[in-house]
C-alpha cells in the first residue's frame, strides 16, 4: 500500500551510478573528511574546524573560500579534479545503489542513495514543502555547474509498503555483508555504506519506488538547483543533468526527527525587539538562571496553545506568545489554508519580520541556524536577537506538501541528515 499517495505521472525512478569516494589510505580518517550539509555548517567556527580536521575535508568543495563567487567555484572545480588525479577520490568500478546507515544509541536510520530522475512539482512525484531563496539557488547552481558534480545528497522521505517489502529485503540483505566503509563522526553517529550492484536487488528497489512519491525533507535549494541545471540543457538530451543525487528514507521503517531552524537577527538588539512587541504580544522574561533546555521546554508548552517564540541574545530568555488576533488578521495573508496561516514560521515572517520589526530577509540581516546553542552564542557575540523556534509536526508538513502549499523557507529541519563526503556523484562518469 502506498501511504504517501499516488504520483500523478508515475513514481520515483532511481538509478545506480558510479560513486566517487575517498580512498581511506589517502586521508587521515573518513570521519575527518566528512562534513554536515553545507547549510548546517556554522560559519566561521564550524568551517574553520572542518578545514583544519584534514586538508581533504569535503567542506573545501561544498564551501570553498575565496575572494569572489567565480573564484570560489573555480577553486572547488580545480580541487575536485586534483583530488581525483592524485587518487584521493576514486570512482567505484561499476554503477551501484548505495545502502546508507546511520546509528547512534537506539537511533537507527537506513536508506538508499541513488541518482533520481528529476520531476517538476506539478508532476506530484517529489514534493517540496518550503520556499527557496533565489540567491542560494544561484550560488549552488554555479558551484554544481563548475564542478559538474553532485557533492552531497538531498534527503527525501517516502512512505513504503507495510511489512517487509521486496525493497526493504534487498536493503537489509546488503547490510549482512561487510560495508564499503564504516566511520564514526564526532557527533557520535556511526556511518556505514554498502553497494547494491546485482541486477535483481536493484530491480526490486526500483520496482517499489516506482509507485511512490517523496517529500523533500532536506535540500530544497539543491533540488531547485537540479531543476535549473536540467533546464539549461534543453538543446538536447539533458543526459546526466536529468538526474540528481538523493538519499531516500522509508519513514514507515525509519521515522525522521523534525527540528526547528532558528533565526539570528544581526541588526536588531533584544531591547528593541521586545519594545516593538508592546501591546500586541505577551512577553515574559524567564528566570536569569534558566538553562537553554528548560527554556525550550517552556517554549514547547506555550507553542501547544498558539504561536510562540523565545527571544534571546542579552543573557536572558524572553517568551513571546499570545499575539493580538487583530494583528495576525491584518498581517498574515488570507488566501492559504489555516494550517499554513497558523505556522510559527508564517507568523514570524509575515507579521514580525515584515510588519513589526521591518527586517529584510537577506544574509546581511538574518542568519538561519539549525543548532539552538549556536544561535544563542551568535546573537550574544554580535549584539543581535536570536529567535528560537519550536518544531512543526511532520504530519502538518506532509499535509501541506500534498496540497501543493509550500511553507516559509527554513521552516523545518529533518534529521538525522546524511554526512557529506561519504559518496559523491560525478556527472562526467555517467
């Protein structure tokens, strides 16, 4: 049974590819060359830490450092070519689908990495749930165009068949063999990768996926980048540009965690942020010695009753909730469904950022940070305001996506996210 709903024009079409992988003997350790996804790396501290971990860390490809965008992209392309020429990276001998496993304690996530045929949102095969920022898509497209490579997989979820399906059996069977690689990253996650190369195993996975649709859990900008680059090759067969690197997780077997993405408002001090809310929101300052985990618990309790945020950056946590309904009616667009209108991210952007604080949504004014402690630290260092969010429920995300309604950008963070650097896709190999 396809619990995700039928795709309008067929389902997911996943293809094997020759993975480009680090040669273990040429690097300090596999853990030292991996990175979180590019948009999770907290600059500059996280970037510098990764660069110093190993001279071949993947961050030198996904976030190259140079004086201009053109120079950054040229540098990434030259670095990739040099690492291949020097044998730091090598292509697997035959095309494969890759079973990827992440484990930490009792948490186990297992999925399949492959090259997915691209489709437009209107086709109902791959469903986005968030808006994207044009400048980020342009940046990622320039990098991908220069390197001719998919450097990190998108994270997609689907609702697999109930019970142990043929695809699940093929995935589990792969894990009974010794893995291609195994490493433990500093966040405590164990990572293992296996190749599925036998035609029968590949066919079983492909057959099941062909009747399913997927939700983009992480990687909206990279998906939009894939579509842009495919459109650039309309003068003929788009060939390898018609496919994109993805990790597919069956959330019937392996449910993902949903976390919030927080905002740091660089140019808005906390006193000014709170002062602008007078008369339209309830503001309560928590005890001075309240630790962050307890403050987030308070936020979660308040969010159960309506829109709520934690503001910080001045050494205290300020709970902001119970907005004036007249303010919301005046500032939140009336066309979309109620589930969208009541989202914290919708209210934050449409009401607070656009109307109350009047802050442009650009990198000079707003940083999007996945980790709450990092957001707090960044706001305190810069004299700005961190807006801590409570995560939205996964079922709300899916319902909106099925209805074709996109959430405000950076509304959710699904995880655990795949480590970047374990397997790359070079379009020159396809």
